[in-house]
C-alpha cells in the first residue's frame, strides 16, 4: 500500500488522464485527489501485497515504464530509475506533454505509436487488462510488455519497489534511497511533503472558492517555510545522502517557478527567492539523474495547454528565466555525500 494517501471520496474520475491524477473539486470549493490506484506490485518473489493485491515477478526486460516528462508524479519514477541504473532492466516510454480527455498519447514517437508496446494511447494498456477502466488513465504506469496489460499506476510504491525489490539490477555505486534505518523519518517527511507541498500546489490551483484557496495557500507556505528552515541546517531532507524524500520534493520544486507560482496562484515568493530551497533544488538539479530528466518546455506546455479550466486561452508563457538552475549552489558546506557517478543512459 502506498504511503501517499489523503482522505478522499471514491468518486469516479472526472479528469481522465489529467496530471492531477484523478483530482476534482467537491462542492464547488475544495480540491480532492482520488488516491485509488492499481496496487499490484512487482517484487522478487511475486508475493501478494499487504492488502492481498496480486504480485508480479522482478524480471529484466519484461516491463515498460510509461512516464511523461511533464508530470511530476511520473518524473519521480524516471529519476529513481536513472539514479539506480535500471535503464537496461526496465525500458522507458514517454508520452508527449499534452493529452485529450481520453488518454496520454505517444505523439512524440514515430507515427504516434510507442515503439515497444505498439499502442497510440496509454488507455489501450489499461483497457487491455480492465475493459472500460473507469478511473483516470494516469502516468506513471508500468506495463507488462508480454501481455500489453497495465500492471500498476501506484506511483509512490513504484519508486520504493525500484529501490528495494530491484536491487539485483542496481548499478555499482547506486544510492540507497530508502535505507532501513531512515525509513521512519523518510515516511514522516514524505507524508507532510505530499499533503502540504506536492498536493498542496494543486489544492491552491484547483480551489473552487476563495476560502478554500486561502486555506490551501496558508498550508502550502507553512510547509515551505518549514522546509526552508530544515534545509538551512542540512544538505538533504533526511540523513547525509540523497533519499526518496529528496526525489519527491524535487519534482515539485522544479515546476514551482515555471508553473505553480503563477498558474496555480502559489505566488507569495518564487522558489528563487527562498535561499535554502533554491540552493537545495539547484544542488539536486545538477546531480545526474535529476536535471537531465527535466524538460521545462514540456512542463509548461502541459499545464498551460491541458488545464483549460484554469487557462482557457491555452497561451503558454514565455518566462520565467530558468538560466539560474546551473549556477553555483554552495550546498557542499553543509556536508553530506553526493551520488556516485554512474554509467546509465540519460532519460
């Protein structure tokens, strides 16, 4: 069972394929996220999950990760795959930055068809296993290449399983992103970061009333102030090395100034105006596996084109200036170990 959950209703998804992952506004006011995922897991022994969901065996070459560059939830899986060196074990398919109400599409591939799965829409893999699948066709998703069926779209569990179940295929020197002795603290940090920051920006952007927005805005900035203070004393979120917690925060930070600050009205400050968070984000961005998975053009195009309810004109802003991501960050002074260089192919 994934650790990223919120109190939600089990309503049918109304934003099929949307990057908000089955989000909707209840009562015309408060943003709610559908956190009901396909909870199958890929494990060493193919054992059932904690809730009895089916298990699938770890097997190099059997699965394809479908993860759009634009989506923060999908971006996490691409980063972890890259950090651990799983490129040869798990292939990667990347839909384009926009989609329609039906599904993510492979419009960046020749002929608009994924070259491995032979499908035009991710929806086809969902329907192959669950005909008429009623929830959102979301990324990331792992597809069984042999059958063409979706295995799971449970994005927080996917990265944890990459770290703990796929160790046989990790590259030499791969970081331990979910070490046993830090898991309790990582889980605690992840819970707050998810509810208040990762999901908090969406809660601001999709608020249906001033009251809901004001509450969401206060919660978001309370959490960002907490992170700014925490990162003034330590290089990474938990422990002395990069962990799962850093991956989960980074994908929101990378999208903050290009999208969330303006598009989602999270505009008290820019990320670049918060010294510790900005230095931290640049530190990660300049680490192989992070910045080389980011495509700011696709990120902006996705949010500003797909979110027609927020941006009905579909105009994609030209700014902001993103050149500062490669400037010196000075975070080395806080200590901590950097990720050892690997030889995996860039995502």
